[in-house]
């Protein structure tokens, strides 16, 4: 089975290496705080069969030192003192609110799975936040987003969905009470969120790939997602050197057709309204990748300049080829404007559907049947294997769900409710999490009936014409094969690159560090939560716990 | 740590006049020895007289965030290496430790890349360096302040910036108004912190043409940290002797604070706490008195009561010279008075003072009432008309 979303990149956990030791002289061993940190900037451009162009920026900051190692391995709060590349404004929040892992995304627009395939990082429209240990309200100040609307009525702790993506031991990762997830579908994203997000980058917008981020092309895109992910990861197999990773990513889907011409041509200038003129001097890696999976001979479109390097990975449907440009080499000769030229007009055809598709919509209308409507979910499994997925629905309290009449239309699909939290008025929302087995080549339909509670006049959201927004539902599937999707290749390359440079430091590290703990204690847990659990019920969890592709949301409005 | 008694060792040959002057300067520091309950006026006067020096002082609070920032505007050209943790350990930690009973300092450091100050230095041909005139100094921090801070902590923060000038401004020296360069090449920003301009070694700049970039150099930790400590002394301020007094005293512990300095600081801070708590509580009182229907929750009332109690204890302790206890009580009182004043429930509802209610309702009801009043005339007319008819 392959290709189901890749929020998590399991194999990357072990490949990172840290380079870059700034202060080498240690006066007293153990007292010196070393700045072991590295920064990389990458851009993946993937022309989509629908005529759109998908671009994904990824800025990664890795950081480790003695204190961080200790906090990660012993599950202590982070205690940062001397910041270098890692942004202090964010670090202070992590420290103060005892965060171990944090994922925040701000998204405008809807990812069209059936047309665009799977993105590198999934995000539902609006704001989404999931963190470990504590909910972080200070973030709303940092990102100028209305995250302060997050309260007990829309915060949940799902049982199986969202496991830690970083290193944890099984008992920690299975403890869902440490995890909070919330989504604000109403939240708009605009430049006021982009500016503070850019400020967290070590080079700001002064140089490097971040100079391409001009608000106008960004916010006129079909889909735009801004995100920030922090997690502890492992550098080596034994997990002797845990590293804190901060990934800031930005995804865009644009369509810049010249309608007259009908070609899918794009250049850096047409995508971002500027060519690349510099590289962030602090970055160890600064690269642009172009996905040329169906275009290995450069027949469908030509790249100018020709890619100096092409990397291919995976087999069958999971095969991916990337053209790799090293920006450092390219910007030396003046502004670098990567161009793709299509000799032929774009032809709209049938786009092969992804293996798993989910759509959700509201059925029923008006006030007949006591104004009972239903949320209908269609899960389409188009691959030849059986899939077991977790489906998570987080709904506001003012919907009254009727579970006794909820049902699956396909009888042979097995279903199991892993967690159900019933709503309490004005106190907490619904959490409905089910595990569904989808037979091969099938469509499974699920209906959840609901009515709507009466609200006090102050509880209605502003802008009555919008109606009510309901957060996206989520479908998660454990990836059984280590399949691709874009960034995995990047990570591989990255790790290779970093490894070469860091061999010397690595050996030093190992000498100076005594493995004080039994390595069994800190299960490095490739598939987070992993480990060999024998308890009942956990097998199921094990099967499902993995990766997720956030599916579909209905921006849904009820007449007020 | 805070001693009640201080032992003086006096040289028998000393001139008595000088002795009294020096001891007076050390113990009867005017801002440190006032009876706060009576003398609010006097402190104000002193502040007026002392002028700039008093404005320099940071607001009195139990804890501060001290941030050391290394600014590298051109990391691709110049790279500075600085072992901050060692520098902090060697220079600042002893000071933090000495002051820990009086004030808590939380030290953090960060490096800011690609950010430069908006300054316009001029080439000074006399001195063969770039000069930064004194009058530009107040504007330096405006462009960088947004990047320095964090939003999380409510403690006041003190920033110390080590600025490495960019390629086209090296070497950079601050010039006085009369055009002479400032030896320290650093300046203090009142209530905020300090900025040090750290030029790379001249040799390094000379060979910039023929060596690979970035050029790397070591930050002079000793100079930076001494300046930071000097600025910290001025910001609190930690009492010190005038130059004329210094020559009569033996400087035995040159690197650490003497007991009388710590005592003086503690005394000044207790005084300042007593005043600010009083002002906070007073304005809270005024506010509640002014808005008669304001809801004061039990929690807020509790904070106020504990602040008042601690304030009293602090006052008693300070009058008896128990400085350590006084500091502890005052800190507690300060925290609870602030908690009461800034409690979210105090602002949960919108309150209008009575005079504002009139201001809102009169323009609404007056125009509405005019046609109503006028219609009475018509009614009377009608009644009159009917009466006549009858």
C-alpha cells in the first residue's frame, strides 16, 4: 500500500545530522552551551495535471545542545538560554508553556485531492493547532491570528488520530491526554500572519528563498497554507543525540495560465513576481527541486537552465523524480529565474485519482423532519487493497448528533468507535473518532444525523451571511510502505549532505558523551507510539496510528 | 546577606571632615534613606532635582529579563564568534548571585542576523573612521526593537546589544557633540538597556580583499561584559561613590559589590516599592470609588487585602532596618497589588462614569422628546377646540 499522505516522514527521524559547531573551545567540560544548529531552505515545485502549479517552501532549523538533549530524553520542559538560529520569540513560548511538540497551520482555500493528489504537508482551511502537553495561546500574539478563540468547546484529545511525530516512548505517545487538537475553520489568513511568520526565519526576508515570498502572488493563489512544526527528532539510530526541529513551511497552488496561449509555462518570476537573487548565508542547504516524475526526459516541459542533478526514488506508483538546483551555485551569476516551457498546449484529461478520497457534505434542508440533517461522508478506496483508516470528526456543541440513526451504508465494512465524547452545552464539543475498514475498490458512506440547538443571541458568530463553519474532518491512515511524496527525497538528500560534513563532529560528540541511559528506555519509535506492544486493543491502534491525510472539509453554512 | 550593621575600617591618620563626607555618601544616600510614609513629596522633589539620573532608573519590579543580543548585519561577510555561556558564567552570574535577594535577573542571549540599525555614520577624515554623532543615538533602536523581544513574559526586559557594524561602516565610533570619539564606544538607553559597538579587529578588515569570506573574529568578552555590568549598575542604580570619595577608600573587592552598595540598593528599592504599591492601590481605590457599580470579585479583594497587609509589614521592617524581610514583604505586596489592579475581571464589563451616561443619553433623548413635547400642544389645542365646541 502506498501513498497515503505524508505528514510524517518516518525514515527521516534517523537521518539528520548536525553540523556547525560555533564555539569550539570548552573551558570547563559540561558547562559550555554549544550552538549546534543548522538551517536549510528548500523549495519544491510540482506542476499538477490540472494545470495548476504547486510550490512548497520548507525552512528547517535544527538545534541541539546539552540542555535540549536532556529535556527531550527525560521529558522535561525545554530550557533555552542562548539562542542562535532558533527564533527566540517562539522559543520563549515553548519554554513557558511546556510544549514538547507543536504543529500550527493557517490555511486559505481547499486542497483538491481528486485533482491535485496529496500535498507535502496537509492542512485544513482556517487555523489548525495541535500541541503536546499544553495549549498555547501566546501563539496568537506571535502570529497575529485569533487563536485566542480556542477554548474548551473546540479543543479535543483524540484517542488514535494525531500521535506525536517526534521521538517519544510508547507510553508517552499513547497517552492521548497530553495532546490537544483544535481547529478554527473561520480563521482568515493574510499578510498580518505572514509577516510575523517570516520574522522567525534567521535571514528574515533579507536574503534567500524567503525573498520570493511577496504577499500579492501568495494571497491571490488558489490554495495557500502557512505552517510551523516543532518536534524533537533523532539524529542517529541509537538516539543518542536528539535534536529539536523547527520546520516553517508555506504551500501554494497557483494557476498562471495564459488563456490565449494555453500553455502551463511558469517561471520563478511569474510564480512569485521575483527571481531568486540571493541565498541565505546562514543556510547549509539552499535548493530548488522540480518534480519531473512524468517528465524525466524533459519532453512535456523543458527546464531552463537544465537541471544539474536528477534524483529518482521509489518504485511503481510511488516513483518520484526530482530535478535539483543548488541555489548557491546559481545565484553567483546574477538573478536566477528558473523557467519551465511547454511546447504543447495543456490538455485537460482524466486525472488518476489518489488511492483514498474522502468527501463530506451536508444533506437535508429546510425544517421538515424537525430540521434534522446529516453529515454524509463518502470514503472511496480506489486501490486493490483493503484500507483501515481512522476518521475523526470534531463538531461544535450546538449541533445535536443522533448516533442511534447514524450508519454506514456499506454493510461489510467493519467499524469501531475508538473514542466518543459527547458535547455539553457551552462547555465542550463533540469528538467522534471511528476506525473503518474499507474493502478494495469500494465506496463507503457514513451518515451522521444532527439537529441544531438554539443559541443565545450573543453566541451567533458575526457576519450572518457566512453561517456557521464546521471544522474539517480528518482521515488518517498508517503508511505501510515507506512511500514517497516529495519531501522524503529531499530529506534523504539533506541527510546525505549533512552527514558528509558532520562526520568529524559526530565522532567528537560520541566521545564526550556517555550513554547514561539504557537505550531501551527511550524507544526511538520510528512509527511513533511504536514499540512492541502486546496489550489488547493496541494492535488496532498500531495499525491505525500512523500518517494522516487531512481530508476534505465542508465549509458549511446553516441558514440563520 | 543584607547586613544591618556595617563595620568601617578607618585609617587613624584620616582627616575627619573627609571621613564624615565619605560615610555620609555611603550611608545617607538621599534617595535611600527616606521615611516613605510621610515623605512622598520629598522623593518627588529629589527626582526633580536629580533629573536625568532618576529617569534612567528601571521601574522597580521583583524580576527582570536581561537579554544579550549579538547583531550581525552581514553574516556572509563578517562572522563573530562569541562564547556567550562562558561570558555569562564568568561575568554576569556572580552579579546575579549577589543580587538574588533583592532582584531576580533572568539572562538570555540571542543572535540576530541580517538586521541592521538605521544609522547614517559619516567618514571622519581626522580620525580615519566612521563617526556616529551623538544626536543619532536616540533613533538607533527604533528599527530593531520589533525583532528583539518576546511576547510571553510580563517582566520588564533589559536589552544589551552588541552591534557589529556592516561592511561600509567599519570601523564605527560614537562621537560626542564636540566631535571627539567616545572611548567606551557604547551608550546607555534609559530604562531600556545599552548598546555597544564592537568593531572587528583592524587587521582583519585590512585583509578583507585577499581572504575567503566570511571573515571570522572573536568577540572581546571582557570589554562587552564589563560594559554590560557598568550599564546594569547605572540602570538599577547600584549606589557608588563619587570620584572624589573613591580616592579615600580602599577598593578591596573591586569585582564584587560591597555590603553597603547592596544595602543601599535594597533600601532604595524598598522605598520605591512602598511608593509604587501605594500608588497602585490608591488608583484602584479611586477607580472603584468613581464607578459606583463596579463589581469587585472576592479574589481581587483578597489580593488587595494581602497587598495592604504585606505593605504594612514591609514598612515596619524597613523602619526597623530589617532590609531583607522588608524586601521580601514588599515583593509580595507588589505582586498582589499588581494582580489586583490588572485582574481580568476588573475589565470584564464596560463601566461608564455617571457624567458619561448623561453625555450618551442626553443627545439621544433630547431630540426624541422634542416632537413628544410639541405634540402636547396639539393635544391641548384639540381639547380646547372641543371645549369651545361644546
